[in-house]
C-alpha cells in the first residue's frame, strides 16, 4: 500500500501524549549523552553499524514514545539516507509491514528500550550482543539513547507547538510544557558534567554499555 508522505498523520497531528516523561527522566537522559556521543564517534570512525540501521532504530524508538517533532525530523533524515517513504511509514506507524530479517532483533530491541523507559532487560541486551557483536550492540545503544533524550525534550515541545496552533494536548498543561523546556536548559550543564564525571570515574575510554 502506497502512502502520500513518509509521516503518518496521526503522529504529526497528535493531541494526546503517547508517553509523558518526568524531570528525572530528562536529567538521566542528558546525563547519558556523553556515553552515547562516545559510541557514535566510535561508529563514525570504525563503521561497525550502518547509519541506515541506526536511523531505523531511532525511528522505532520515537514511534513508541510518540514524539511528533522527532518523527518529522528523523523521517526527513531517513529520506536523505535513501530509506523509502513506505519503510519510514511502516516504522513510524509501528505496523512492522516492512522489516528486514537481519535487522528484526535490532528494531525490536529499540522498541523494547522505549517501552521500558530506557531501562531494557539485560538478557534482551545480551541477545543483541550475541546476534550483532559487543561493539555493534553498544553503538546501537548509543543511538537509541540519543533518540530517547531527544524524545524526552521533543514531546513537551511538540505539545507546546500544538497548543500554539490551537490544538492543545488533552492531558497536558502549559506549565508542564514550559517547565520541561526551561529545565532542559537549566539542567543541561549539570547533567552533562555528571555524565562526563561518570565516564571518568568508571574509567570508560571505550564504548558505553548498560
């Protein structure tokens, strides 16, 4: 079945939260950014996971969380990488109609990661290591953590933008939307410093892990 565009209208025209994050989620997400950046830098140098697979995993995360802003941005990134509109639609609508067999476990892990609020089951993560390799799994974890923190900020931003257009989310408030955006700026330096210190204390010069 063909679709006119890469983004499902029910995602972009959302008027209720699919997932609502807390300030604690925001802080923890930002704190893990230094580790995620380390993993993505490693992948740019060593190319252990294709950018297309990482983009598909990030689309799967944002589908579970329901971030309109991230869906829009990453759909266009995916198009530039050569991913078809039909595949983008499939990932963002969650129908699983177009799924490459060799990428199936990676996509399902991304969905599981989002379903658990960024706290995936360790046995599930070990399955990803066994299937794709240790370094590959850590790069994948880096990519979906970056998407998760983007969603944590992007969802209240999407709700605020929708409010400005006259369509406020049914289960939201202007206070919540503004608070998350303001706190993301205030908490950013502290959470990043915490993340860098965490890397230093644990002596992690390589890739992140759970």
